[in-house]
């Protein structure tokens, strides 16, 4: 018989190359110790055949500003890879 639990669970679906997913992951890691008994299930996926938002240079610039601001606010280390843009284009 399958055991069931009444503990709350968070299913965190994340895009494997998204820097926003990284920020979400780190935030969950920081908060997990405060949520006594909460299970976090990490479910990776890839947005296949989709152009990432950062593929356009204007969006990339704004995304970097937003990511750095978010990481600073949440006290999460963030070091963007300078070769990432070349890779996704």
C-alpha cells in the first residue's frame, strides 16, 4: 500500500537554464528551514523550441538589471555568465 502524508508540499517547476529559476531555487533553500515539515519537490523542465527572453539584447539588458536587483534584495549571490548570450543565440 502507498503511504500518504498530510504534510504540505511545494512542487517547484523550474526551467533548467532560467536565471529566475536559480533565484527561486535559492529562495526556497533559504526559507525551507522555516517551514517545519514542508516537502519541496523540484521538477526540472526545458522550454524546448522557445527563444529565451534574453535572446534580444534590449531584453537581456533589462533582465540583467532586474536579476541583479532581485538577487541583491534577496541576498542571493549572482554572477551572470558572460558567454551565456552567445550560447543562446
